[in-house]
C-alpha cells in the first residue's frame, strides 16, 4: 500500500482544505456526504505486514480512497503514536487522517488499548464539535475497540453506526496456535456491546455472518456480507518475462522452487508450518535442497515473539534448512506484487483468518495458493481451482500437497489460470459498491426511525397540549352572562 500524505491545517470552517473538501461533496451521490472511519488500534499511515498493521489498514485505506473517488469524503480517526505525527494529514483528496492524542506517544499492545478508548472517544467528539453541525452522515468503525468509540459517536451525532469486526475474539480463541494467549473476556464483552449497538454489521464472508449471529446473537437483519478485495491494478498477473524479471530482481534462480509466506510473522499465521513443511519436503526429496527457497516477507507482530523472524531463523537452523530460507522486511504492495509473481506458490497456513488478503493478492498475480482450510480462506481460495486447501497444520500434510504440486507443473499452470479468474471477482470497487448500499440502507433506516421519533414527539406534544387546553365546563343556565371576577383570567381547570 503506497500512500503519500500531506500535512494540512486543523480543519476549521474557513480552513483552506474546507473548500477542497466541499467541492468533492457537492458531487451528486445518494450515499453519505462524509463519513467518520474509526481505526483506533492501527493507523492507515503504517506499513502493513508488521506489528498490528495488516489487512485492516489496507481495507480502511482502499475503501476510503474509492469512496472519495465517488464523492463521499472520509475522515479516518486513529491514535497518534508519535509526538510529531501531524494531527491532520491528507491521504488523497477527500480522505483525511486525524491522529488524535489518546495515551502515550508509542505503540501500545492491544491489551493496553481499552484504557485509552475513553480519551479517544472524547477527542473524536471534540473534533466533531469544533466543526459545523452535522459534519458526518455515518460512522464506520473497524475492530471492536473502534466500535466502542463508534457507539458513543452514533448516540451523540444521531447517525448510523456501521461496524466491521475484522476478527472475532470467540473465533480466535477456538483456533489458538500453540503458545498463543486467549483473547480476554473484556474483548468478548466489548464485542457483544458493539454488536448490539451497531445499525449494520459488515461480515467479510457468509461464515463470519453466521458467527456474528450464532456466537454473538447479532440480529440477522443487521448483518450484511461484503467481501473485501484486492487492488487489481497493482496485483496483476505477470507474463513469463515479468516472472523472470522478478526473480532476477530478487536474486532468485530461474529454476528455483519458491515457496512464499507474506504477512505479520506471528503464531496465528503459522510461519512455522511453512518452515517445517519445507524441511519435510527436503527430507523426502533431497534433490530439492539445492533449489527450494522459502521466502518470508513481513515483520514481527504480537506480544509473543516466539514466531517472529528471529524465532523463525532459529527454527530454520534447528531444522537444518537455514540456507533455504530467506527473510525480507515488509514492503509496499507494488513490490509485493513482484514477490507474488516470483513465487512458485504462496503458503498461508494461518490458524484463523477472517478473510486473507495475501491469498487473494497472490492469486490476482496468477500464483496458486496452498492455504489452511480455515475461516475466510475457504472463500478466498477455490479448492482445486485456484489453489489447494489443507486440513489442519501437520507439516507432513503440507509437505505432501506442495510436493505433489511441484511434481505436476501442468496442474500448477491450471491453478494459476484459475487463480487469476477467481481473484478477478474480488476488486475493491465491488467491495465499495456493496458498502455504499449498506451505508444508504442504514441512513434510510435512520431517517425512517428519526421521522417516526419526530412523529411520536409531535403526537405526544399534541396530546399534552390537548390535555392542557381549557376544557369547557358544562354550561349552567345563565353562566355565559356572568363576567369574570375583576383581575382574574380564566385558566385551565
Ligand atoms: N502487506 C504489505 N506488505 C508486506 C506484507 C503485507 O503491504 O510486506 C499487506 C498485504 O498486501 C495485505 C495485508 O498486508 O493486504 C495483510 O492482510 P491479510 O488479510 O493477509 O492479513 P492480516 O494482516 O489482516 O491478518
């Protein structure tokens, strides 16, 4: 994800940016004019693939950019982690990033973030209060922590809350990798609150939609499935020549068998499975020792450092495959596309995955994916058509599948074709088309319930007036002739 930003002044009614922003919002568009997008725990300005920055960041940025192109301005609220982070930055015209001060200027562990939610909420409300009334038509919150902020903003501003959970604590806890800590009860309780407060819940897949209703008791009428996407202009299939060029660029032999792992290097993503499977492969086919390369692109993530690149280096050494393994720091998506093209196949042995953008992007580049049969990967990878889904995480099973594919170049070619076709249905434009409908639906419903509330208030007011109105006393003969006592005005009975 390549983003360039420029710092802008704090938005005031007469800010130079106000003109720019307004000019976007005057485009004819039936959806929201401006939305507040909340991303408490990770900034859209961060490089994905390390720390807490990953698919969620990509999602927030890609959706915001496309909404802005359609005339909906987006202001993304995130927590400032550096003293010199500008409070307001323009990502692209129509998309602002507001970095609010809540807690120390440093990356905080997710377990320490709930303590900052209150301050974050205050800052979001303060930013809105400083602008003209009715600044946002809708709040879209990402991850449960942002949902807590969104629930307060929704109440205060009288606008609908659209919530994307991205991952669910109960689902993660049901598929913990060895050595991983369970998500705390505080998160589960928070998720329940947010799910109850949201007007619409965006599920990445039909399976997530079911999890929201079955595990969290979400109202099915509120849940809408919207698949995320890939930037199909960046992740494009390469020609045979561009594959050769990519390999030459990265210093990979043209005849190498390249197994690629991309993303945050943490236990949940199963990088150890990729390494152990590679060791088993070499054990079963010793001729692969000279040609097999396992490349891990990504940085450390999570509190447990057991599966970070250093831990994986140690594991590779223990497995006796150090020479075959290469570690690369996270890189922008344009470079990532070249890694995907250079690879023979991409491995995604995740223990839990709400969608799996890496698997989608790889396929968009025409690279088959061998993925764990879990969560969103079951949607992202079409088993036997665009890649192979593997049950469980036993390295022996993974080695068997990979070996079979290496030995069947024709099948790999067919999968590559299927991968391109399968991924072509998942562009971000399709995501935003669906999201725009969800936004409009939520706003229409809010309008209807607001109108109903107004009608109820009017009816209630009329009733009260009626009750206060002086009621005519039954006439007594001659009463109309009697004048009121001096100084006394007839009042209600
Ligand atoms: N990514 C990146 N550079 C890297 C590694 C990853 O830009 O070096 C991006 C990648 O393109 C993908 C996202 O990070 O869009 C990871 O998303 P995914 O859904 O696979 O995993 P998550 O991080 O959400 O668990």
